[in-house]
């Protein structure tokens, strides 16, 4: 049964568990009950972007482990992979439902990526958690980041880059999720995504993921500096 983005905050923003995955509903409610509101500080919306295979998902999990906060679960019309869980990795909905949510203005941002699937971030729960002073993390594409910055210009946007194109292609193949034709298509899309990010003015920082620990530490330092400026 599809979950409406006008529903409760806990159904949209999930704390990460110790395993790096979003917590279940019971654990989420428990975490909310024991997380200080920090009402004296504004929240921080963190946008993490980067091409497929660059390692941004692992970086996001580590950021939430280090800083606490909540991961915003997006809605999408694309097909769910066997590894993904509805309501945790994404909310998987049909196109008719997604278009209804657009008409009802429920999204902070939404976009059709490369002319195929739609993606969107429900707005109300994100703003509710920011009002409480929480860190909210969005893992989105460049087009989505552009749109979020227009509505929430104080968001912090970081783009994660591969060391080079050859390494990105190697990482895409190493995932073992797709056939060679799909990998080549995703590689071409990733190069377009990187070019768009580099040419625009959306991102506050670009971080090269040459080694995951170093890149994670660099992103963490950027986030820590911004959090320290809250007041």
C-alpha cells in the first residue's frame, strides 16, 4: 500500500541503525523520543550528490553515524531492485500516484531523470525536522539538488567525484548489478551528471573519492564546519 508523503514524519525520515540501514518504525520512534530537539539551533539540510558507483551511499551512512540526523527517503517510479526495500531505500510508487503527488504540491523537488523514472522528495517532513534543529540528509541527483537550492538556499550541497572516468567505469562493473550494455549507459549518464554539476553553481564543495576513508573524512570536515556555524 503506498504511503502518502503528507503522512507522519517518521514514515519519511529514517534514522540509520548500527548496520548502516534505516531503522524500522519501532526503532525510529524510539530514536525520536530520545533525540534532543536543539530548538535553539536551526537544522541543516545536507545534499549529497554524485554519479552511480562513486561511493556516496556509503559516505551518507557514515555521516549519519558520526553526526546523527535523519535520512530523507525519496519516492520513485522506477522498478525496485531485489536488494532494495520499499519504504526504506525508496518509496516505490506507480506513475499515476506520483503525478497526483506533484499536482498536490507534496514534493520539495521532483524530476524525471534521463527521460525515464521520476524521483521526488516529500517536503513537509523535511521542513518539520529542520525546524527541530536536526540534520537531514538527501541523496539526490544534480537536477534535484538544483531545485532544492532554489527552495532552501541555505542547504549545504556536496558533490562526490570519482578519481577519473576509468575508475568510475571499473567501480560500476565491480558492483555486478547490470549487464555491460546497462553499465555503458549508466557510465554515459554519469559523465553527463558530472559535467552538469561542474558547470553549475549549486554545489558548495566537490570531493574526490580516491579512497573512501579519506573522502569520508573530507566530507565530514565540511559538514562539521557548517554545523559549528549554527546559532
